[in-house]
C-alpha cells in the first residue's frame, strides 16, 4: 500500500527509490515528522469535530460529582492543600495527575461543564495526532499509520473516555502513554542516558494519570519483536525495562490495596473459575463491539451466570485468533504483535481481580484497540498491495467505514447530553439494578415520584440484596409522606447494612417523622461515629423540636432541642427554641438562665431580640417571639 520512507532525500524519483530500498530491507523508517503536517491537523480536526456537541453538555450524575462538582478539594481549584491531597489520596485509584487536571480546569473555568468537556476533547485530539506521529516514525508507513489512527480515534468506543468528564484519566493516560512511546522510540534509535531518563519520566506521568498503563513496559517488549526487530537477547531487553517493570509493580500493588480499602473489590469472593470464564467472554465481546459498534452503554452489569455455549464460543474465538497469529508470526509479525498488544492491554480490566460492579466498559478498550487496529490495517494493506483493483476497493471500503464510524460516534455522544438520557439508554441496552437506581435518583430530584418508585422496585427485583435501593426507596417515601412504607424499607436497609451512614441517617429521619423520638435519637447517636455531621444533625433535631413546640407539645420538644445543643452549642436557632419551650412550660427562671447561656455561647443575636419581652410576659413580644 504505502512505502517506507528514509531521509534525507529530495525529488520524487529519489524518494521512491529510497522507499523501495527501505521496504526491501524491512527495517523501520527513520523519518521525522514535522510538528504540524497535513495528517496530524486532519486527525486533530476530525477528533475534535466528532465531539463538538459535548461542549454544551452538563456534568452527569455518575462520578462527575465525585470527581469535580461535590469534591471539596477539586472545587477550590489549584491549591497547595489540593495538590497534597491529590498525591496522597488512594480513593480507589492513585492517579494524582487526573485530580490535578480537574483542579486546573476549575481554576481556569470554574464549574462550567462545557469547558471541562472541551479540555477532554482537546487532549483526545492531541493523543490522536501523536499516535499517528509515533506509528509513522516507528514503521515508515504513512497511510497505514493514518488509517490506524483514524479508525481508533473515530470509533464510537472512544465516546465514553472523551464525553465522560470523570474519565479524564483515560485521555490523560493516553496522552502521556503515547508520549512515552515516542520518547522510547527515540531512545531505541539513539540510546543515551538522558533519553532513557526522559522515557522513565513520561512513563511515570502516564502511571500517575491512570494505573492501567502498568502494562506499558510489556508493550515495549512486544514492539521489540516487531517492528523494531531488535536483535538483542530477550534477557537484555527485559533487563533494559526493569525500572519500568518495577514502577508498574509498585503502582499495581498500590491500586489493589487502595481498591480493597475503598470496598471496590466487592466481588473477589466470586470463584476464580467464574472470573476467568467472564474474562474470556468479555475479551471476545470487546472484539465484537469493535467490529460491530452498536448497543454501547455506560454500564454493563456483572452477569450472575454464563451459559456454557457463550463461554465455549468465546474460548474458540480467542483460541483461533491466538493460534492464527502465532502461526503467521514470521510472514505477518504484525498479527501476533497487534494481538499481544490487545490481550496485554486488556488484562488489568478483565475482572480477574474484580473491581466494581461492571462486567465490561467501553473505556477499557482505549489502549487495547490500538493493537487490533494495527493488525487489521496492516493485513488489509498487504492484501491491497496485490494490485490496483484491491487498492481501489480498500480505499472505498476504508472511506465508507470511517464515515459510518463518524456517524455512530456523533450519535453515541448524544446519549451524554444529560444524566437521564444516559441512564435510560443504558437500561434499554442492558437492564441493571445500578442504572435503574441511578435513574430513580434523577427522577426523585425532579419530583417524579411515581416513575422513580417503579424503577426502584425493579432495581430491588433485580438485586434484592442491595441495601442502597431499599434506602433510596425509604427516602422517596419520606418525601412523598408515606411514612409506614418508608419505615418498612428503612428497616430492610438496616438489616442488610446496619453500619452504613446513609442507611442509619435515613432510619433516624423516618423515626423522627413518625415521632418515635427515642429511636430517632438512638439512630442519630449511631450516625456520628460513622461519619455523620453533628452540625447537620443538630439542625434537624432543632427543627423537629420547633415543629413540636408550635403544635403545643413543648415537653416533647425539649429533649430534641437540648440534644441539638449538645451537638452544636453555637446553633442560634436551637438556643432560641430552648428558651421558648421552657417559657411555654412555665419555667421562666430556667428560660432566663437559658437565655443567659445563649448570650454567653453565641453573643448577642437578632434572634434573641424579643426573648426578654417573652420572659416578661409582653403579649406583643410573645407573638413576635413565636416565630421559631
């Protein structure tokens, strides 16, 4: 298809002769692409245009809140405390550069989601351009490198990594991963200590973006076989990458420990045999999605069982591809290299060490698909080299394929226009209790209680063991005033997870609304050691006490208000309410002492202004003071 190129040569004839000589030798090219050239600019522009609609999309209620909107460290922008937290937190992943990138976005653009989206789009476009440069420098094949980059960048499987703000770590790791490939290629071409150190530095940045790139040293070994065709003994090649392998081992261990501490490894109790079977099915399914990219969703639930025929078919597909690639390793080395790239890159995401509730994820194909694109494009190009008819057919097929992928990618981005659309699409593709629960939260926020309830009940039907759904249903019933049903669901949630903060607080609120105050106080007392906010709890107890007092029940209100003051002695409204309930009970002396305590604890406050008249029995003052 396209010939390899060497430099420096001038004139069409000389370039053609040089290309033929290089192709005959079978060695990679030594061409330096300019910083800006037609293919890079084309790839950048197309990559950006495909995601142009994302600039008008909001944050989605799926990790975007955790990573940006509700993250107090990120919301403050770029600060020393934030940087310290980013590099020391092990919240599921250790990926400080991902945190820092979000902080920089907030520093520059605030919480404008469109700007955050555009940064991800710009990074992805840069990754695509650098990927082309690396492939071109590595192989010398311009059109093949461009085809690999185009099919990879324009594929709808990239949408999740680019359109999801929380997945900034994907595109960021892609950026530093490709830069590492470029720096390593320069080191291999002309080894020097500085180039080696630079490669280690860029690899470190890649690991700090997303730990899944622990596989990168293994990919460099694969590239030593082809196209680099390095003649050194394998032991020397492995030893050359020992520092990178050590770094990968450390980051991998940190990630496993962090995920375990965060509770993300909730499915490690699943038998190893089942996890291996699911990994085989997922690896084959990813290939299917690459070839036929429809029905893509943000969440694919972990299966409860796998039919034997599905496992068998997946094993046959993987075994056949592996066998063919190995068989053709001498004639077509790009097949075994592309396949090894796919398998090795996919290993961290196959669920052998299961993290989270998903079985698969479109984002997990970000790196693995590069290997498949290399294998397919080089195979098609070799076929096309047989004659002009094949070349013409290949050009038309490639153009049509890219047009279809572009359409599908733009269409796939439309599902990210808001959280509700994203969740509904995921349910339509593959129903799951997780997406049902997520959708119900959105509907509850919009006060669409009826539809939210139906989705929660379906979520409970799909996963009755998940306490979150029962707890959310209890909260929904609380909002709708259906207290008996709320109490029943809260009790189930407590039984399933009695030490979860949200569950305990929901139970406390239910008891408070049902006027079982002793039980409510007991649950609030349990909530504080679990991480409950004493200030927020105090405000709820004070409000409940004020409500009781306004209904002529000051004696019952008093314990609630006193407990509120124990939790937050500076709560002005609770101080005021205590004085009023004591007055209502005819305990004027105690009310006066309570007012003195209030002034001592909080100083003069506008809320206390009419309390002295209340104590003196001024009817006008009393009426004004009754506004609690």
